[in-house]
């Protein structure tokens, strides 16, 4: 019983830190970037998908699998892969995370214990 209470406390602390530190910094970063209205969403970017929930902690994550340009050639909407399927959303409802698609290679002779 005490273990479950401890685990719940850790999850609550993690969510609190995530909300206070990362999400707020991400919002501030995007506020500064929005001075230049061009959005740089690319294929394989990980994004938060704005939903009906006011709390960003409850927004879903998605990965961009296709960008859909408008008549002017700028990205206007994206096709996203989520845990529940594929969605099409306008870029105004997407908040790109700072993650990049990193390719990490390991030496062939690497052994794991």
C-alpha cells in the first residue's frame, strides 16, 4: 500500500515539474517564434495536438507523417500518427516539441551485459 502511495506521489511530482518547467518554457519559446508567423513543421516532428482539454498535460502526442501545403506553398495542415490512429490537423492546433529525429549508431562489436 505504501509503495502505491509513493508511486502516485512520484507521478504527481513529475507532472508538476513537466507543467512548470518544460511546458511553460515551450510556450514562451513558441511565443517568441510566433513573431515570425512561419511555422517550420517537418515530417517526423513530434507535436502536441491541441484538444478540448485546457490543460496541455492532457493533449495528445503525434508524429507528423505528411505535411499538406496551401495554395501559396506554405504548410497549412499536417497528417499525424497518434496512438489511436491517423488525424489531419491545421498547424494552428499543433505545438512542435523540441525533439529532433536523431539517428544514433552504435559500434557493431558492442556487447550488452
